[in-house]
């Protein structure tokens, strides 16, 4: 029987998003989590199928991330900064186990490029209807 190496910690937790710029504005502008990495591609890494997508990463102070994507992936995938396997647990919850394959200097390069990469993506995609911006500038008294 194969013995699996113990999982050491959380790299990121990912959720689906409907609009990349709206998501960035909420997590970066409102919650203060810096946009640290953007992956955009024209095909699904695990299958090669044509399906343009974006994957956003916002960094917590402990070095972990909350991520958002607009793509469904299953199987082994090389994202170039992490190698991943996507699968479902017995409850039907999609999981991704990753192994980071870059160092801090490359992480910083991704942080520096993230805003421009996202702008390139959002400039070519119309935003879906939402009421997010209707409430964006409202404040709540403590």
C-alpha cells in the first residue's frame, strides 16, 4: 500500500466567482487583502479544452490565500507556481491539493504583476449584472 505524505498546511481555499473585478474590489479595497497572483489562460490546464478563465489569489498575513476562479477543473494540473490535483471528497466537495514550486522572489514578481494582469482580463470581459456597486460606497456606523 502507498503511504501518502502528510499535508503540511493550507496554501489557498478557492471559490467560484462571477466577476473578477468585482471580487478584487471587495477583497482588496474593502477587506484589505492584497491581490497577490492572477492566472489567466485560454484553455483548461487539465484537459486542454478551449475555455478562457481567470484565477485570483488574495494573500493573508500568514502567507496563505483565498482564491477565486471561473472554471471547473478535475485532475492533475501544473499552474507553473503550484502543481495541483483537483478531486471530490465523499461529500461531493471539490478539493485541490497543491505543492508550491516557486520561491519568495517569484512570489513577489507575481504580486507586482497581479493588478495589471487582472486589468488585462477585465478589460475584455463585460461585467454581469450585480448590485454590489450599489452598496460599495455605503458605510456602517460602529
